[in-house]
C-alpha cells in the first residue's frame, strides 16, 4: 500500500475522496444486480383490456 | 348498389400484456351492410371498434379501407365540447346552422336546447348531439360503440331508421350493441365476440 | 437476419449462453483493472491519489452515454418494427443508464473537490451529464406511469429518440454557455494528461462495465420473457 | 357521400372559439407569468442584477408555457374528441399544427403583450427588453413542439401534468441557454446573431417536424 503522499493534501486525496467513490460505485452496481436477480414482481405485465 | 367492399379485415388480433383479447378476427363489409357486434363485457368489442377506426395502434392483422371510404366514429364518450352549444359543436361539420338544427331535431333534440352549452344537457341529449354529428359527417362507414346508451325509446327508433337509410344509400356500419337491431336480413350481419 | 434473433423464443436460450461470458469478463477485467488502478498505477504528480477516481468516473461516464445510445437503437426498432426483444431491452436499460450517470456525477464531484476545491462547478461536461440524468429520470417516470408494458415501451422509445436527437444540441448549448461564463475549472481545459500506464486499466474498467451492462440486460430480458410467457 | 364540412380552416376557428369560451382557464398561465414576474424583481429588491432579470423572465416563461400545455390534448382525450381528429380526412399532423397555432395565439401571445410591463418591473433597458422579447419569440415554437410531444405522450395518464414538465424541461435546456446567450451577448455589446440564428433554426425545425412527431406520439399515447 503506498503510504500517505507528502504535500498536495495532508490527509491525502486517497482516503477522503477515492474510497467513497469506489464504495458508491460498488453499492449502485450491486443494487442493480439485486434488482435483476430478485425483481419485485409487482410490476403487472398489463392487466385486462 | 355496387357490392365492392368498403372495409376488409384479415385475422385482426389484439393482446393486452399476456392476455389475448381476441385473435384472427376477419370479415369484410360491403356497401349497404351493417355488422352488429355483440359479446359479453370485456370481450373486446370496444377494442375492435377502436382498432378499425385507427384510434388504437394495431399489433397484428390487417385492416384495409377502400381508398375513398370515409369514417365517422362514435365511442363511449360523445366527443362533444361541453363549453360550446350543440350547434357550435356541429358547426365543425356542417356549412350552415340550418342543417345543424335539422340534424339535431331529427334526433329529437328540441330547438330550445340547441343554443345552450352542452354541459347543461342531459346524457341522452348529449348522445343525440353526438349522433347528429355522425350523421352530418356524411361518412361512408359508421363505427358506433353502444349508440343507444342513454337514449329514450323514440330516439332509439330514430337511430335504427337512420342506420337503415344509411345502409340503403350505399353506406355501411359496424355497431357494437346488445339491443336488437330490427333491420332487414339482407342488411344485418352479426358477429359474436367470445 | 437480425429479425430472427429478435424473436423471444430464439433470443431466450441465446441470452442464456452469452450471460456467463459477459459475467466473467466483467468480474475478471473488473478485478484486474481495479487492482491495477488502485494499487499499481504511479502516484500522479499533480493530484496525488485523487486521480484514481478516474478509474470509476470515466468508465461510468462512458457507460451513461453508451447505454443511452443502445436505448436509441432499440427505440428505433420498437417504433419501426415493434420488435418484442427491443421493447424489453428498452424497458430494462434506463435503470442502469441512470445508475451509471448518477455514479458519474457523484464521483465527478468527489474528484472535483481535491482538484478545484469545490464539489460542483457548472462545467460543460458535468452539466451535460446532469441533463442526461434528468432525461433518464423522465424516461423512468414515464415507464412507471404506464401499466401496459408494450405501450410503456413505445412511449419510452419516443422520448428516447427525441432525446437522442437533442443531446448534441444540449451539449453544444451547455458548452457555449459555460465557456461564456468561464469558471476557473482546470478540469475543463485539458484535465489530467493520462499516462499510458494509466490508460490500460481505464480501458479494462470500461470493458468490464460494458460486460456488466450486457450481462444484466440479458438477465432482465430473460426474466421479462419468462414472465410474459407464463 | 358528399364532402362533409370538416376543414382545417373551420377546425382552427373552432379551436379559437373554444379557447375564448374557456378564457378563464386560458388566462391562468398568463396570471402565473405575471405573478412570478413580479416576485423576482421584488426579491431582487431594487438592485436588479442585469443578467438575473432575463434569466428570471426566461425561466418564468418556460414554466408558463409548460403549464399551458398540460391541457393541450388532455381535454380532447378525455371527452373523446381526439377520436374525431384521428378519423378525419386531413392528416393528424396538420390538425395538431392548427391546434398548436390556436394554442400559441390564446396562451403565448397575451404573455408577449405583457412583456413591456414585466420589463418595467425589472427596470430593464428597452434594448435588452427587445432582444429578450426576440429570444422568447424565437424560443416558443420549439417549446411548443417539445412540450406538445410530451403532452401527447402524457395525455391519457393520471399525473400527466408533472410528467409533461419532467420530460420537457431537460430537452428545453438548449432553448433557455441560447435565449440567454442572445441577451447576454447584446448586453455586452456583442453581436447576438449566432445565438439568434440557432434559435431560429430550431424554431423552423420545430414548426416543420414538431406536429408530425406529436401526431405519432398521440397515436402511441392513445393506445
């Protein structure tokens, strides 16, 4: 693991911004997988005429 | 009366979601013929008429109109502007007021009601106005969905006469109704939607 | 020839065969691209570590537009040939498109903080992405408002096509307006110069995300086919 | 069967007569425009920032137009009149164009007539007001085309009004931005020809293609 970079941002742009970005991406993509494999079956496929 | 057909329908089908409403409906309608469509509620009578009229996109099957056949449609709703009077509604179809008034009186709407805004008319009176519009439209083919709703006995009789005269003059019609249409056998055909 | 594959009966088994391929491409390339981008790629001189957000931001932005383009194609098929599979494709794509657009916007703004010092700048690219998100929401709202699936697909197709025609115009007008009122966004001028060693993981991630999209779309379509056949 | 009386010209006056008869409802978007156009300058107090005024006016007009479009097809669908339009001899696209023209006259023209008044409230110099009015004039056909399409798709739906705005606004962004660019250029003494030509081009396309696309949308919406 590369250590904290000296200079630019003391806290390091790494922790503050990169992890939330990756976390969000994984969560949103994961939710879509759930939606695909366990669809809520209430969207009726067209009721009567 | 030439017997060329005004309307030809070949295995028309319609489904709603997974439910098949009807499939392979075929018939042809020649001048002078009135096709009565009956069937229990939800059997697709209204859907069939809307598919014929073209107010509903067709999914399968063909509906071919004779090229100079014109259509006049009466759906469940009257298609009347409530804020306008009966005459103003009909003025869209007739060049002069006199023919509007004649059509309305023929259908049994007294002169006193001609000028009032239609929201003041009863359901039966509005239906008569809509039927007058169908007449004034002078179309070859009438597509009428439950034309007799809210009509009194006399108006019921008038409409039947109009249908007979329309057929005699070389017109045609598709009428969805449960009421008995006492037209002569030659004119009347029946189709039951299962 | 394409019409043959469009029939649900033929499409269903075909989709079943393709899905594992797409899944593994997504999983393998995703893992490798992620590890490479996060761990191996050298620290960027200017931005320190923050540029690593690029490995999710740029592929997501690319996906948000790729998905819309695929929707426009299927919308044409829906409106012209009423292809059933195209309708299913159109029904299940906007959700994924909106998700990737949302990811793009949030990661873009998270990347903006260390770069420009603020979470949001009315920069041409971010603004266009925001408008695209609203178009996705409009399509999803229409889908939700119409119970009959076939009609919903046709209505969505109409909006998608009109939207597709308008996107270049929106992009142009936003560019013009934002440059007219030039903020101090470094991002706008050239952005980070992407060294070759950083490009490879980027393409890996883009390919991974695309496979992810195709994998889920095929899954959605098979579910829709099963449900309509039942 | 002889020709029946249904002609485009007669339908146009039929629409105008109906809109006149409904003038209390027709005036609502105009009142909305005037009300909001008075709130903004009030909110700015008397330091009306030059660029904010055109932006406020433009956005107010955009919302007023969308408000008026909600009823464009909804009424015809709900009272069954749309069936007559769809079975008329004339192509639906032409009928839609005629209806949109009547709509423009009844809803948008009064707003233009009130523009000088709102210009006064914003303490806007007359040359900026002229350019703003020109940009609004060139922008409304595109707004009507885009909004008309969305109104056709949402006509039969319950929450159609909100859907209409949700669909139209993102697509209308360029119209707003080109309009404001025009005003911005003219305020900085630059030539606003480029932005004006863009708006004019979009207006021409909208008048030409808009009604046809809206007619197709109506057939889909009427399913």
